[in-house]
């Protein structure tokens, strides 16, 4: 579950936030920790090692937006489907991509589809520490000429870590992005999120993330997000974040969506 991350937009993500027609990603991943309440992952760009309950679905349907100079990239919406197996999460993302260029107009259509497998290879229920990895691939299904896709496969190779205590959760991600499209560079992404359970229904967090240069002649990015989740019903959550670059070209980033959880972690 990656909260914004279409290589055509891309992270280049969070996540989402890292890309545009110049290839910064826009989807980002999330998981579930308590009964129907999101603790980590979406709607942030940084991912976490948590996985859905065995036999449970986590379905995220957000609207995402990223504004860079001259271009607005959106996913309206993104269909993010996740299924839980023992310490495994299977992911399949289908974005409806919209790219608005201030000079050339608007293009819309299918974006690059994402396939991923998250493996939580370590969990200590006493110390509440988790570790995992989450290889993903963006298939070049979007129209690259219209800016809806990258035209070539893009790969993510991350390492994930998380520590929880009392009402707090801290998780981080370090990953290498392998971009095969012409004019793109492979790059590193690092992010961290600190979240706090305000009430039984409301969770808020702050995120700091960044990446090295994604294209020749561009700058590295450092950005922040503020957001969280609100439990609307037993199996339904509202996810939201907003942020921007501290250093780089992302003027605005937005994630607003619904999350459907079919099975609680204690079932």
C-alpha cells in the first residue's frame, strides 16, 4: 500500500508525492494494526512492515494530488487492493491518472499499475518491533506520451522498520528506486513517520521524507506531511494528509480517501 506512487508521477511517493510527468511516484502503502484503525502506512508516503490479518482485505480508495511548477498530477481515484497472508501482504494498485499541464492542457486515463509483495520477516510482540521488505514493480500500462505513465517498468526495493510503545508508533523506510525509462536516474528514498493515537477513533502523525536526484539536472527533494486517520465505522476509515517540499519542487501534496477493512487484526 503505497500512498501515491505512480512512476509517471513519481516518487519518486508518502510518494505520492514524488513524481510528476518527470517521474516522481504517487501512491504510498499502508497497513493495519488495531481493530479497524490505521496505525501505519497510508496515507503517508513512507511505508511500514505491518500486514493485513490473514484472509483479510484492505482496500484504499483515495484521491491524490501533487502540484509542481507548471503541472498538477492527480489520481482520481486510485484503487489500492491489499490481501493478507501469514506475514505477507499482496498488493495490486490501479490508478486513474489525470495530468494537467498549464500550457498543454489535461490528459486522463489509466496510469501505471503497481504489483507488490510485502514480507514481514521479523516481529517481536514483547518489544513491539517489526521489520520487513516490500519489493514492488510499476507496470508501464499508462500512456507515456500523455504523461500518464513512464513507458518502462519501475522497481522499488525497500527495507522497513517499526517500533510501537504506549500510544505511539514510529516507522521508517529506506529504499532504492530502479527507473528504466530514458532520461531517468536510479535514486534512494528515505522516510520516517511518528504517529499518536489521540482517541480510540483518531490517529495523527507527522512525516519527513526525501530522495536523491531522480533526473539529470534536477535537485534532491526533502518534504513533510501532516495527517492521519479517523475511524468512521467498524470497517471504514477516513485517511488524510497534506504537505509540501522543504527543499525541491513539490508545491502541494494531498491525500484524501476511504479505507475498507474486511477483517480485524484480532479476528
